[in-house]
C-alpha cells in the first residue's frame, strides 16, 4: 500500500512546489517573438531553480527529522538500558 502512495505524494509535492515557484517567477508571456521566447525560457529556468530549492529544503527537513528520530531512539535505548534488572533471590 505504501508503494502506491509514493507517486501521488511526489506529484502533490511537485504541484505544491510549482505553485510556489510560479508566484516568485515572472508570468508566462504570450507570443512567438524572440524576446517572448527568451522571456519564457528565463521563466522556465526560474521555475526549475525554485523547484530545486524547494526540493533541497524538503531534503534538509527530512534529514533533520531523521536525526531527531535517531536521537530520540538513542534516548529511549539509554533509558531502557538504565532500567533496574530484576535479580531473583537465591534460596
């Protein structure tokens, strides 16, 4: 089930990043002149850069969460290791 969710999550992240990138980049120009094509090419470069920046931010967030979870797991293991051990009395 988790395998089938990955493509839909990736698409949702891409659409969210694209929406944010469109707000930061110049609007799409209409026409077919050299200036318009150059403008649209710069827009595509801007969109690509914004999406890459968003992906880098998400990667850093993921690494931070993984490190945080690792620290929590080590803390739990340390606490578990420090629990008193029951030694039955010898008769």
